[in-house]
C-alpha cells in the first residue's frame, strides 16, 4: 500500500513537515506548488528548511503558512558530549534566526506533554532543565546585566491530569505575564523509524498538542494566544500501522524480484493489503503507538540538548560553558 493511502485509510497524522513534503514529492522528486525547500549540511547535522509560501502550499501540505526547520541529528544516539555540544549550537543558531528577538523581549517556555508517560515527557523535562530568569531578573549579578532576557516557564500537564484544556491554561498565563513570544516544546509522532529521537523540528506556526497520536486539542498559536508562538518538536513514537506496512512492502519486494514467487506478488491487490494490515493490528487498528526501549535515556539526552539550545539562543550573552555552570 502506498504511504499516502496508508496515512489516509488508517488516519495516521504526519507531524514533521519534511516528511509531508517527501510524501508529496514522491519517487520522482517533483516540486510541490507553493512550497520551497532548502538543505544545509553541517558536520553533525543536516538542516532542511521547508517554507509554505501561499494558500496553494497550505492546501498541498495541510498545515499553516510559515517556516518549518528540521534538524536531523542521527549522532544524538552516541554518548559523545562534544557531538551533543555541536548539535546544541546548531539548534541554537537556527532558533535565533527564527525568533529574531530584541534584547528586551520577554519569553514564556511551555513544556507540553504528560510527565507520567516517558515518550510524552519531553516538554516537561526541557522545562526542568531550562534557565528561567523572570523572577530573578532584577537581582542578577552585575556581570550578567545585559546578557539575559526575561524567561518564564510552565509545564501545564495534559487534559487527562488537569481537566483543563492546555490551551486554556496557557492563554490565562499569557494574559497575565504578557510575553512577546511563547515557545512550546512537545513530543511528536514520526513517519519513519530512523527519525525517532533524531529529527528536531522548529516552526513559527505554533502547534496542535497530541495531533500525532490522534488526540486533537485546541491549537497553541498566535491566533489563540495573541502573541508569536515558536514550536519545537521531537518524534518519540511511531504508529504501528506504518511499521506493519513497511514489513509487507519489503515482503512484496522480495516476491516481485523472485521469478518463482512473482505469481504470489500479483495476487496482492490494495484491498488484500489493507485487509492483512487490519488483521495484524486488530483490535487497535490505528491506535497502537510504539517507542524504543531506550526512550528514557533518549528523552533525557534530547531534553538537555533542547534546553541548552534555548538557553544559548534566549540569553546570547552567556557562553556554552557559562550556561552549563549556572545550570549545575
């Protein structure tokens, strides 16, 4: 079954703009109307910038007009502090470009997700590791004057814990704190296994919490909050339907390439394909999400990288070494 058909039939949502773009381009790599793409290669990262330029691009991509930057960092799995530091620096630079903040800006960090569920705990863990300064801004040491911005942070939990829509909580805080920018951090769902924990997406269009796992909540964006919203996301789970589909496609490729088994390959119609997937996924159908065994350490590592990049981009007067010292 083609991926486009799989996502439609099993109601699988694509969180990463770069994956949606790849799906639309197909094997022929055709251009997508109203959308531009640019790639940059760094020593430990590949950066892909997708820009949805107009209403046609919005219709094609199925997401708001704006900029979506994906930083692919496969070496994040390596237990190498120097590589992680370089990844942090790359993410910090891209955040600074996207935010374009004045020196006196006030920022609210929002860690979305459920701290009781490890694959969904990225947002709260980033908040736990972030440097917040709003409450101490007037009491900072003299050597830090001019180096810090006012940063506040909240991990509001999820509807199932609080009984309150996350967007409602954030809107109430925004009305009181009046930040110039909200930065929302959340876990996403991947469309391919190799992107779990290794693709960091940042965008200037806000975020819809839980969309990747089918829990559509009120959007957190400039329209709902009244101020700019930057979203940071990292895939931590994947729909089992995609994995099952990939296995069947691999099997079909083997059948197709074998003269003695080609007759079996011809028997596989899209309808048969879908029936096999439905049986394999029963009774969960499109509600089964999977995550790696080492997800706890992966969340710990990526939360530290994202928090470090936020600290460096929001407090440009503080070096990497100074940031690490103040966060100890």
